[in-house]
C-alpha cells in the first residue's frame, strides 16, 4: 500500500523559550510545529461508527465527549464541567462555557441531545446503541445543561458517556467531521494521510493562560505497518501499540523514548457459538483447557502483559470487579471433552487473523498449543481493514478470529457491546439468558458490594460456558521522539490526546 511520510525536519519546528523559575531553568512550550503519528489505515471517519485503533486516534484529537476516562479509570470533565444524580436514573450534566465546534458554532445542550439520540437510534445501528439502550429520554434543560432520563438506575452512567463513540457532533448538520476538540480535519487521502490543523475556536488554555493546543498541525501517516524505523529516523514522532520486540529495538536508541501504562486492552480469540464445532460448549471448554495463557504472555509480550482469568474481558485493572481465578491447562480433560463432543481424532479449524504482528504471534503460539490435543489450526491472514470491513471475512461473520479490544471505563460496557444476546459487536454470536439477566442487574444495581458480586457471577458464566479466550491483558507501550513533551499515555492508548504536546530542543 502506498505510504506518505513527513520530512523529519518538520518535526523540529518548535523553538522553545527558556525561563528562570525558582533559581532553576525550565522549558516552556511555544505554539507551532507539526507532529507526525504512524498508524494504520482508517475504517470509518464517522466517530459514532469508529471501530479501529486509527479511527479512535483520529476522533480523540477532533472531538470531545461529555466525560473522558482518566488515569484512575474514572470519568473526568471534558465537555461537561460537572454532573449530578441523586437516584442513578436522572443525570444532569453542565457544559463547559465557551466550547465551540471548529465551524465556530457554540456547543449547546441541543448538540448533546442530537448526538445521543443518534448514538442510540436502533435504525442506525451504531456500535454504542446497546450501551445507551437504557436511555429513555435526553432533554436540553437550557443551553448549558442536559438531562438524561434512564429507564433503570445506572450508577456508572458518567463513565458510560465517556465511551469513545460518544463524540458530540453539531445538531442538524450532515457533516460528521466537525468537532469541538483541539484539532480539525483539514484533508484526508484514504490509506495514506490525514492532516489535522488547530481548531481556531478551541477555548481551553494551559495553567499559564496560553492557548491550547500548542501544535499547529498533526499528520496521521497511514500504513499497514507503522514501524519503529520511521520513528528512529525522525520521520515519525509517535508510534503506539508497540510489541515487546519493538520496545527492545528502541531501548537505548538515541533520540527516542518509550512510554508504557497498564491497561485492560486485550486480544480475544473468539469462538463462534451459533454454528460449527464451537456451538458445543464441550469444544469451547476443550480449546480453553488446551490454552496456556502464561506461555502466550511470556512468548509474545514478556514484561508487557498480565494473565487475567483467561476467558473474560474483565482484567486486573478493574480492581474489585475482577474475579481472581487464574486459568490452567488440562490436556487430558481437553481430549476427553473433544471425544465426548464427537471429535475423538481431533478437528480442524480456520482461524482468521489480522495482519498485525501481535495477532500473528498469538495465532502461531496457540496453533502449537492446540496441536497437543489434536486440533489443527489453519490461520487465514487478512488485512485489518478487511477483517473489520464488512465483507465475507468480516470479524462478525467468521467462526474463529482474533480481535483487538481497547480499554473501557466499566466491564459492563464489554458485556453490552459484545456478549449480550444481539449485541452489535457480538462476534461470537453467543446467547445466554442467565448472562443477559446479570447484565441488566449490573446496570441498575446501586450498591457497589452487590455489583461486585454480580460481576463475579458474570465472569463465572463466561469461564464455564463463554465463547472467548483472552490470552493476556496488554501493558500498552508507545515510542516517541525524545524532544516530544506533554504526552500522557492513555490506558486505552489509542485514546491518547495530543492537546498538550510540544517539542523541546
């Protein structure tokens, strides 16, 4: 695929001012300059339909949400400066004064109402429709306040509105590229380049009163393999989602540094459960019992991964909500289950794998592990844009696939997006009435102690009869140029924002 990169010299256009503070010297950001970011091709420019890492990286620079999920995995103000609820059913959000779209239009409560009505419209089928299915009505109290009326109490609704899909768009506009974030979309060349420019109407300032963002421009350089060599040469200033080998290759290299953060990001080996061999839970259990999670973590991301409970999207990052139950392999039991299911001599499965280094590594190691119980895995390697592209080999259609999942603010978000009956991203086509009932109870349970118990039971069901294998949870890593300052890597690293980024010489 053609690739266009930015000249290295453009990354260093930020002369800095030195100023004396408390007897020492510190560097102070000065506006201007361009940052080149390496990422994969986009799949959708509409933020409400975002699916890929690149989609998320783009929308976090261009749009804002009512809340943003901060470092503590809790919601912090974004477009909303405050929020309140006394019963978990009625939530009122007060908007930040002075926020404007890149068109110059003020952001009002009507824009929030229109955005959430679009997000939850079942006719449009956005990925967040299930997440916001509990919303009964959205009201503009006045220009600066918006009220959500929920069908059932939701104690964590302030986190839910921070989902990356929930970008606020201008009401009444057919143009979905206008946001209130620090940058605006200047141009887009599919599969090659997205150019972002400063939003001239962005009103936020830093602690010293200087206007944000500091950067004049961001270029997203789109390539199937946004490698570290371009970072080392200075062609790129930021590359996220690094593998262990890439981190090793950057260790000690001049001009670069590595950032990392614990997260709930994970890969899911999905086992389609409405047809084929995985429709039988004995087969699903056999595949689970043949999987050595620690070996996968040690082989693929040594030092940059943690094994959770093996078969749920809820990792240690969720604290009390996480069910501590380490997975274990039992090859004899796995073979016996296969025989009971009618496969005494084993079986063959086709595994669809994105053409990403880590996914390919997971497929290779897992293939060796399953061979021990007589299961032959035949990888079918396809491009990520094809895997998420809606064609015949789309992730929602294939029987076995490896899908990357970003971090979410609450575990129930994963459940409603991917594991509830009829969920929009239910790649496994799994349906379990008892699990669905637990999801509904989690959503409205105001007691944290009882909510913890419900979460643990939901994970027990996924372990006992669920449709996925989670090899490990990723410790996210990104490589940046040493002169790049002001970056706080998000736990869901594609959500990293560059509003405060600047270059020091």
